[in-house]
C-alpha cells in the first residue's frame, strides 16, 4: 500500500490520533515465527515475519499496510529438533534460503515498526500473534541474544488471536478461525512465517473491524457516560424516596 494510506493525521493540539486512541497508544504488529522446537532459549529461530497495519480514518477500518519477512540462520549452538523441522519442512542448511542472522532480521523489523509506529502517533508496539506467548517468547529471546537494548515491543503485553477468535468466531485453530471469518486459507502454504503472519493479520483486522460494525467501538464519549450515570443516580434516588414515602 502507499505511504499515505498508513499515515495518520496528528492534531496540532497534540490530541491522539485515531490509531493511538484505538489501542491506548499501542501499535499492534502481527508476528509469526517458525522454529526448530518449543524452547525459545535453546531452539533455533528459523523464520520471522511481521505485518504492520494501517487505519483508514474515514471508515475506521484496519487493514494490512506492509509485511516484512526473513529466513533466519540458527544461532551458534542452537538446538534443531528433527520433529520440528519435519513439521515445518524447513531445511536450515539449504543455501537457497537466503537466510540472515537474527540481529540483522530484528534490526530491519524494528526499523520498520518504529517508522510506522511514529507515523501512527503511537508510543509502543505490541505483538499480535496466534498463541502469542510462543512468538513473543522467541522474539524476546532473539532480541536478548542479539544484544539489542531497546526493542519497540512491549516485553509481555500481547494481543492473542487465539483468544480473540474463540470469543468472536467460536474457533481457536487459525485455519478454522479464518474459515469462520470467510478468509481464504491454504493448508499447503501454512507453517510459513510469511503466510501465517498475513493470515493472522487478516483475522485480527476482521475481528477488530467486525467489533466496530457491531457498535462496540468507538465507546460512548465521557459526556454520554456522565449523563447516563447522572440519570441512573437520579432514578435511584427517586426510587428510594418513593419507597420511604410508601413505608412511612
């Protein structure tokens, strides 16, 4: 998409952008990793992809803005579980992978995230992933190994599309959640970080946009909430007065 589609106008009076207001200043970035096991400290990170999102201020709808992807070289001494490699179909020794070191991949991802985050008027990135604790664990471990002192991502807060899909669609498996949302999903392409990231991003956008369409966002403004609270308090007081009068 064009640069203009992802840029968010910032009010001269330092009011928050619509993007920043939506997630309390957080900038959601969809991440997927493919690995050589389940242990983020010992098992190799083999692929990582990140999708940044854009907000159409006219409609309030989110969509994918840009996706970046890297094949990653196993770090020195990394464990490569044969079962994990068989599951993903990744051959870490294949020279055609064009793999880069963890630090190089993370630097490029963080550079893109910071640029888009600033454009959106947000202060901190937050990972969006399917079973987010897994991806965030590998992201944090790789960041530590690369000795990158300042990550744009919150170290433990995340948006998990597994949970969101269970709530919104009654499904927790990525393929089934996409099917329920009428998002095309090709099982033959799954377990690629690039493919899974973009499908997870489509799913996240679908859920957020659907919530808006159902009237869940934006929230009633403070004036409406105050008026409602005042009305409720007044009705409660009148009710208590009536009870006292009837009991008197």
